[in-house]
C-alpha cells in the first residue's frame, strides 16, 4: 500500500474505533535510516521519515542539507535496499519561522514561505505547520496570540497549496498537521518535574482558530486534509529521567478528539516510552508517534559496546591501532559545544556524563564530524576483521548475544548495530498495528 494511503487509512481506522497508528523516524543518521528501511521491508510496511526546520532548510540547516538534498539522500538509501518508493513518505516537522525567530516577522515569515515551497517541491507530503513562536518585532511582554499564530500558519499552508498545484501530476496533495506541544527546552531536568498535559480547551481553540484562518485564506480544501493536531500528552525525557505516559491524565483529550472524525493526535517526544505505553497511546488516538533520540541512543549504545570490545581485543602492541572512539567523540563535543552546552546543565563532571549517556542524546549531532566518522570507520574495521568472540558480545550486548546464539543474528559489527536500533523500532511497529 502506498504510504500516503496508509496514513489516510490510519485516520479512517481511528474514526472506526480501531487502534491503528503510524510512527515516524526523526533522524538523519544513516545507520538509523537504513535500519528503518530494513525493518519496514521485513514488516512489509510503509515508512515515514521526517526532518525539522532546523535540521533541513533552504540554507542547509544543521545537517547541511536542503529539502531536495535530504530527500535525495533518503531515497538513495531506499534504492540501495530496493525499498518500494511508493511506500516511503517524507514529512516536515515544525515548519515555520523558528530558525529565524530572532528576525522581524516579515523576514521570518518570508523565509518560512520559501521553506514550505522547497519542502513541497522536494516531495514532502506530511506537513506540520508551526508558527507558534514569537519573532523579533512581536511584543516581548505578551504571549503570541493563537489567532496570530494561526494566520501565519495559514499563510504557509497557502504557499504549500500553490506549490503542490503548480507541480501538476508530479505532486501529491499535502496532509497537514497543526498545533505544537511546546516542549520544555532541552527536556525535563529531573524525575520530579512535571509536564502539563494539553487541556481540551486549548486543543479546541487551536482547531477552531486555525480552521477559521484557513477559511479566511480560501483554503477550505486544504483544511479537509488536516489530519492531526499536536498536543502534549505528558510524556518527556531529560538527561537521566523519563516521564511515562499516564492514560488517566489524558482521558478528556481521548474522548474530545472523537468528536472530530478526520483528526487524530500526533505525539512528539515518545522516545523511551514502554511498549505498553506506546500501545495505550495509539488506543487513545495518539495515532502518530514520533521517535528520534531513542534510535540514535541505541546506535550510540551499540558503538560504545563495540568500542569496549575493541579495547579488550587490541592489547599490547596492537593497542596503538585502537579507534579511541569515545575519546574522539568527547573531543569533538568539547571543541564545538554549540549542540549541547545550553541543554546539559550542571558542573563539569555532570556535563561530561551527560555528553555520553543523556537520554537527550546530543551526541547525535557529532557523528557527521570528520574525525568521528574516521574513528567509527576504524572501529568497524578493528571489530569486523575477525570473528568477534561471543563471550565479549555476551558481556557488553547480552540481548544481541541471545539472538546470535539462537541463530537470528549473524555476528558482525554492522549487524549488531542494526539489531540494536531495530529493538527500538520493534516496539513502535508492534504498537501501531491496530490489534
């Protein structure tokens, strides 16, 4: 089934009372993307991959990729793995003025319009509109009114619609997501901190005000393709803590959205939730689940485990050939702290711990660093040039050891990394199956 039809089917199934869902991959990590394609091939399912306005935009974002380049990058991996192109769906997340919020509204919105145009031209179909942030000349003393945010979002939708129509037969009608979860910057700091669940009043206002803004722009047909609204269901994670899903706290939200047959909820920051929690979320109409850091966290765990095996294998005179990956990664992060310094609070000792082991996984921004890439390449050669002793695999990766022993996994570094990532994907794919 084509991915866009599957997304539509999810909305219709939820309206029928069936707990069908879809999860989306929010990562540019090549190992994560390849593992996701492999998983979707085994499951014979569609795959939704998303990028954010900070990650991918017309100026390159922090990945250095424009929407067209990111789409080509993902599609190249799909082609290598012979993944059917019609089963791939690209989504844009938080598309709006956020990267340019320090600039005046006219300039920030103008750049946002260009952003939407480039995303739709590149073949992105699932579009999350988010103009909830204040720009430089908005009143700094007052929150941005929802009607203003909605008008700006509708302006962006108008550009997306115009671009889609200009594409003719090459385009697919966008499916829109509205609203924002307003996450705490950098996540929660400790397990005692609470995240406020979105109120029914706020959701209702978001839907009604945004709908009116679409109508004022003459976008009635586009409004019919709004499929989800983003809310905060009370799930989050910090450096060492996780706020777990509590369905009792969202009971009013669950019943409220049933009054909108063409809408479901989209849940962000679902990383690290238990398998049971993910299933409950889909049952409660949080039908679109987003995951990113949990996947790169699993990738990092596998890499660190391989690095510890390397230390045991390369001793004596051979120790000089070690990748020293953990040290190389730490050096890259310390020398360029832009991606973590405002997130990892505390003293030097705490920050050093967080750089390695935080659930927020800010280390994910440093794997493209040339020194880190070279170190990883060396690590994979060192641990893959001869069979890994399964006693070492048992010591550092016991779950993968069990799968190797049962014959379900061939013992190579690449396979071990992919299997570690796949363990996260399995929780999501099972949770959204609707049974």
